């Protein structure tokens, strides 16, 4: 039986790791320092708790790192410090340059490294995200076999480490920036009382994020992790000699929603957070 360890099992990480159970794998996680929400999530998905990270690393054949991009290197350092020598899958939204650093950290400790990227929503009965994989062929085959009977559809990429990360940021730099721009456009129209007219125009097009105003609060609630992802996208664009300003601006807009992490506010409250805080007037 293959043993999989998942580090920092958030909504995506826990759901993806749990899919490996369908192939007969046991999935471990470490509750030390994790929130009550994470613990409830792990229980819901039937993950097996271990005493600490060392026990997880000692037992796991495969370690999945699926966390906010800002923590990807820290997780690699923590896992490597315990001498992990199995297959290390970094499934985070990080730049190829960051992925290269993760590779250097984990490979130095003896791990076989796989560059992964997840496109889509957490897997469920109705959601089937894609998991793109790049790296050594044998390792890719092993990871793919974990999800063969699951809602996670794996796709191998040629070209080695960095390809999966580049694909993720190529997609998300458009997808997430478009969502943020739609929110800003709606906020401006709402300020002038023309939001219904704007929506009427958007709905007349074949597809438009602008017409999906119900998604604006979701963007705000996820901006705490989408923002750092856009910073990684900006770094990747700069390294390729391409304009990075839109991705940087998108990250800056999302920073206004930093305190709305996983909130369930409505559109008016979320939109209000986009406005500048007025400067106090002198007495």
C-alpha cells in the first residue's frame, strides 16, 4: 500500500490527497499547529493523523505539498530537514524560478521531485480538476497511478521541472486578473448607479466574468492566497521579458481584501473594501 503524506491540507490539498485513497493509498497528515477548520477538513476526508512531521516524512512514500504559494519554500525546507527521500510533489502556484529553488532544497535531501500544478476547483462528485505533472518519468507514472480511479485527472508534461508551474501561472495570470478587473469595473459602475446597465451589456456577450457578480465575494475571500500567486506570476512574466504590470496591479488590488480571508460577506461589503480609506480632515 502506498502511503501519501499531505502537508498543510487546505480545501484543495485535503480534497486532492483524499482522492488518492480511491487507489488504496493511506493518506497521512500532521495536526500539530493546524487550525480547527483544518482538523475538521481532515476528518471529513478521512485522513490519518500522525504525531508530527517527522513521523509523516518517515512513513510516506509520496509527499504532497499543496499550500499557499508564499509557503512553498518553507514547506520544502521543513520536509527536507527530516531527510525525506521519496517522491516530493510540489503542487503549488509558484513560478518556475521558485520551483527550481524548491527542487534544489528537496533534491539535495534525496527526494525525487515532481513539479505539479492544479487547474480547477477541489475535486468532488461534480468537480474534476486537472493535475499537470513534470519531472522524471518513473515518478510521474507513480503519482498518476495514485489518481487513476479518481476525480483528479493527471496530465504528464515533457520538458522537465518548471513546465507545470509555468502552465499554472500562464492560466491563472489571466483567470484571476480577469476576476479582479471585473470586481473593480462593477465597483465603479455601482458608485455611479449604473451597475444594472453594465450587467445588461455584459450579459449580452457570449461569456463575461463581469456578469458573474456573485463570484466577487469569492474572489475577495480567496485573495489572501491569490495575491501571492499573482506576485509569482508577475515574477515569471518579468523573467520572460514580458509586461508584469497587470499581474502586479492585480496583486495590489487583492491586498485590499487581505483581511477578508475565507469570509462570507455580501457584494456591498466586499466592494466597500476596494475603496481608498478617506484621509482624515484637519480640525
